[in-house]
C-alpha cells in the first residue's frame, strides 16, 4: 500500500468517559449515578465489576496527561460526571467536582492537548432516575442547567452533548443490559425524545452564552444492510436504518422524525404524545460538529433480525467491517452535509496481555486501526468532511456490562497496580500521528 497522507491540521486523539475511567465514585461529594446502582445489582455486570477502581483517572490524571502528550496526540475526549457537579442532579454545583475538571483541562492545555468534553456519557444522577429519568421531560431541563454550569466553568472550544442516545434507548430501556435496566419499548422511545430534547436545549444555551464555541452530539451510526437481496430484507434494512440512524440524524439535521420510523415506534410506544410544539425546533438547533462513532455494521433479514456476516471481535456485537466506516461517512456527506465530522470513537477489544518483556503485542488492534483509518481516508478523499479521529479508548477501562473483561485501550491497565503500559498499537498510532501518514 502507498502511504496515505492526512491533512496537516488533522486532529489525532483518544477518548474515554468518566464512569469508565475515573473510579473514586464516592469521593469529594460525588453523588450516586444510575451506573453505580445498576452495577451494584448482582448479575448486571460481569464478575460483579463496578466503576471502581476504573483506571483511577480521578487521581492519576497528571500521569494520563503525560501519556497523551507522549503519544503525540492533539486531542483528548473525556466526559464530565454529572453527579460530581450536581450530586442530586439539580441545584447548587459541587465546587470540588468542578475543580477536578478544571485541573484536567488546564493540564491538557498546558501540554498543547485540546480538551473535548462530553456532557453526558450515561452516568445520570440516581435522584433524577428516581424521578423518572429520561422518561421525565424535566430531566432535559435539568440537563440544560447542568450544561450551563459547565459551559461557564470550563474554557473549552469543542463540546459534545449526549453520547450515543441510541445506546441509552436500546441497551438501557429496550434490552435491559445497561442502566437503568428496563425492557420496555413504550418507555424507551419516550426517553429517546427527551434525550434529543436535552441535546437541543444544551446546544442552544451554548450558542447563546458562548458564540464561537462548537457543540454537537456524539452518535453511534450503524450502516445497515439487507442480508440478502429479497425485497423483505431490503425493506427491513431500510426500517432498521431508521431506528439506528435516521431517528437521531433527521430531527437534529432536518427538524423532523422520519415518518416510517415514527410509524414503527407508534406501534410500540406513546412517544408521539410527548413531542410538544417547538420541540423539533429545539432539537434541530444547528450543530457545529457531529461526533461520529463507528464500530459495526448491522445486517438484517426480512424479519428485521440481526444476522452476523463478518468476523467478530471479543465483543460479540462488533463485526469487523472497515468498509462500513467508509459507507457511513460518505452517506453523511450526501444526506447530512455541511457539518464537520469528528470521529469521537472507533476501536475494538482484544485479549492481549503483557509478555515477560512487558510488551503487549496487540496486532489485531493495529490491523483494525489501519484498516479503519484507511477507509476513513478514502471517504475523506471523496469529500467526507472529517477533521479528527479519536480512538476508543486511551486506556483499558470499565466496559459497562462486560466490566473489566473487555480491554479497548491502546494503553494496557494493570488494575491491581494501576500501572499503564502502552500497547504495540499505541506505539504504532504514535508513529501515524507523528508522520501524519498511514503506511
Ligand atoms: C460505545 C461507548 C463507549 C464504549 C464503546 C466500546 O458504545 O460509547 O463508552 O463502551 O462503546
């Protein structure tokens, strides 16, 4: 392969989220989140793992900043734990929580690393859940208050509102595998509307209070394909695309929910009744960046059942298909043009452990990253407006229901000592970043 050159100003980064890496879940006034509650119930998370110790980033952030700088990265995407800022989800902010993120942001900036903050990466304050969580419209208003506190507290140019609203809807409310652990389509899509409303409210506040900054959602987009050429499968794939992608992209970019998806939802949920006058105008407040997270394609049969077609990673939902990354980026250019794209997550778990020489030879991850970066490069050549890429993840961390059993990091974490060991993929990535070229 000829070397593929990336633009000189291309932003290279890595991503994490608060509950997955911070640990310290009871320190400095942090309130309880839905993930603390969910993980405490036996059977919900593999091996009974919880967000403690995570990768202990709450204490080790100076070391992690050095690590990011050593890898030559120019951006670090992290999330803010709402319960550290407002322990009960509303009211006066907890100064110690704000101070933590101030120190993190200052440390990054000092090392020439751009902070990119996600406001909500799933750790809803438990007290808000007790009042109905995302099914309760008021949670969107509470989110807007919290967002305003953070916008004023941190000097950051690039913000992300909600991480993967779809995963909250699907895993949290439909399939029960994530907090809050419901299996109820009726409630799920009501929550969906309020998550989108929360996104819109926060986006608007950012624009009003801090013009010149950039804000957008972080959406996990799944190219959907029919498993065969039958008309049934093709129709099912189109509907699946609605539930996976258009349900989120259309209201944000175009100010309406896709009709076919709404019909499908109406058979399952009273979501429509919760869409009030003006909501779609709020949700479609123009965004300045779109966070794109790509992991897997979704193939469906004529009954809209998922069929696995490509080789899978240790995470069984993750089919390795770099071409899907290309497809989704090119599709965004055509169907949702005009907004710069930042890849906010892409990666896979591997089981590689340190050898006697302390090296972690994660060749599978290098191959995955190379193939995905190459697909992204091709999409960029064809006009996809991608300005940056963040690998998921900087560090091995708490992978939700899989606990610590799935390691997505380019840096290995020994959870008993919290020692960090850059894996071979981290060293490989450092070379790509340094040269700006993929060989
Ligand atoms: C995404 C999440 C992220 C991480 C990866 C593997 O859905 O946003 O926190 O768990 O998957």
